[in-house]
C-alpha cells in the first residue's frame, strides 16, 4: 500500500472528502488508506481549511481562491500549481515543492515554508508577514510588492529574486543569499541582514535605516539613493557616499552635454 495512489480527482468528481480521508489514513498509518494523486485537479474556491495534504501530489493543480488556512501541505508537490488568491495563512508548507507555482495575491501570513522550494515562483503582492521562510529556496522568484514584514528569511536563497518595492521591514535575513537580487525601492528598515550576501544586488532607493549590517557582503551592489542611518558600518557609509558622488558627476555630465547640443542647435 505504501506507494499506491488514488486516481486523479478529475476521475472522482464530488469525492474530495473521501480523498482527504483515505490520504490521511495513508499518511498516519502507511498500511491503510491510499495516497492521493491530485495532479492537475480543479479545487478552485474549495473550503479545505485544516485539511491534511502532507506528501500529496498536486502539481499543476488549480487551487485559486480556495480556503486552505491551517492546512498541512508539508513535503507536498505543488510545482506549477495555481494558488493565486488562496488563503494559506497559518498553513504548514515546510519542505513543500512550489517550483514555478503561482501565488499571486495569496494570503500567506504566518505560514511555515521552512526548507520549501519556491524557486521561480510567482508571488507578487503576496501577504507573507510573519511567515517562516528560513532555509527556503526563493531563487529567481517574482516577489515584487510582497509583504515580508517580520518574516523569518534566515539562510534563505533569494538570489536573482525580484523584490522590487517589497516590504521587508523587521524581517530576519541573517545569512540569506540575496546576490543579484532586485531590492530597489524595497523597505528593509530594521531588518537583520547580518552575514547576508548582497553582492551585485540592486539596492537603489531602498530603505536600510536601522538595519543590522554586521558581516553583510555589499560588494558591487548598486547603492544609488540608498536610505541608511549614520550608525551603519563606516565602509558602507563610504560606499554610499561614493555612489552618490558618481551619480552627481554623471548627472552633471549629462546636463552639460545637453546644454552643448542646445547651443549647437541655436548656432
């Protein structure tokens, strides 16, 4: 029975409760029940709050608009699934596979994504305040405008992630990999960025006021118009000052060239 799977839900219409019950038996006892296979299943706007979907196969399933608050998706396969507008607040998604999943506008506050694979997932504008994303893989994920306030992203992989305008205030990003990430216009005030890798990251117009930056790698990061307090390490303040000087020089040069062209045109 260990590897036996239930038929796809497209073949079992109206039997969602039966599927959940049989799968729960499989999870709890292994020698009874049947493992649910919900590949490509249509569960749109379903009320599955508190349901046990741990270790379930849900690739490419449509769960848009569903109530999944408090549900258990630990180690589940949700790769390519549509979770847009879903309520996953307080859900357990630890170790889940969400590669290229669509989480647009999803409510994920307080959810547990410990060690989950969210690489290349699309989650713009998602609500992730207070969520646990420690050790999660968010490399290449689309997260612009998402709310990560107070979230735990320690040791997470956010390399190449799009975090433009994201709210990361009070977030824990210690040891996180943010190399080559787009953090322009992001709010990182009071965030813990100790030992984080921000090499080649775009921090233009980002707010790092009162952020913890001990041991942070900012080598070759874009620091134009960075908002930072005077308590930051001296080498960071010097780097920001140098970037601003370069920006002023480039702006002045561009203005001079424009003036020169205008004079030539008049002559």
